């Protein structure tokens, strides 16, 4: 259970990173057809049902992409099962480095870009929302990489493809919950978030410290919920 709660919490942290949260109004606008400013302000003509419906399909798209990543990571883990102890130490070091990057101690340039897959020309609706969600997971993986890499590492040593998929679905659920809240509450959600905008840096800093600490524990085989 601890692993799945960790994956869920990682999804929450990923959502509130600067590469996702500030762009949320634009995504909801692209999915629903309403302007970003109208969604943020909660103007009367915004049809909440349409925003939520397309957001749900968008979530299904990125959940599938993350689940496929989990299955792939698990299969790689199966191949390396004989070297699990060494693999866990490698993941521990990687987690410490990624945590230090997120905390701002040093900069890993590879993680400072995002690849946006263009969905221009795809009609709004279920198909467009699903493809956009799938592309979102692939395109933003470098940006949310420090957190996502940890969950993929957990999937790689989880033992089975089914558990690897389940871990990534828990991660997806963590990202989906606040996204649905934004789609449902619109103006109220963005009003609350705007009050804590200055704290977004501390979210990254805290996440970085947690990643580094978890990596250290994993290296010394003291991360009890890993097994």
C-alpha cells in the first residue's frame, strides 16, 4: 500500500510543478473550446459539464501513456532481476541527484525542456482530448522527469508488469484529482491556487528534499515500503 500512496503523492506533486500548473487554463481552454480567461474567471457561458467531460477523456489519455511506461519499466526490471540489489543502489543515486536538481542545488539541463506534441488541427471532442492527454504524458515527461523517474524505478523493481502498471495508474490518479477539481470548480480553484502561487517554489524544494532522502534510504536498503 505504501508504494501506491507514494505514487499517488508523486502525481500530486507533479501536477503542482511550474511546468504544469501555470499552463492548466490553456489546456482546459484547448480541451473545451472556452477561452482560458473565461474558465479562470468562471464566466456564465462556460459549460462546466463540457470542461469536466473533456478533462476526463484527457485523463484517460495520459493514464494510458503512463500505464504503458509502467509496463515497459516492469519488463526491463524483469530482465535485470538478477541484479536487483545493484539496480536499487543505482536508483538510489539517481533519486538523490534528481532531488538535488529539484531543490535547486545544481542544474541538470536535460530536465529543463519540454517537448510538446502538436494536436493542432484535431477537432475538439473525445478523440482530440484523448490524443492530447496521451501526447501530454509523452511531451511533459522530461519536465516532470525527476518525480516520474522515481515511480518508473519503483515499477522496474516491482516484480510484475501488473504492479508496474498499477503504480503508474496511481501516479496518474494523483495528477487527475486536482485537474478534475480545476475543471469542476474553475474560478474557485484558480482563486485558491493564486493565493499560494508564491509557495510553488517551496513545493519543488520540498519534493526535491523528499526525493533525495528517499534515494539515500533506498541506497542503504532502508526504504521499507519499497519491497
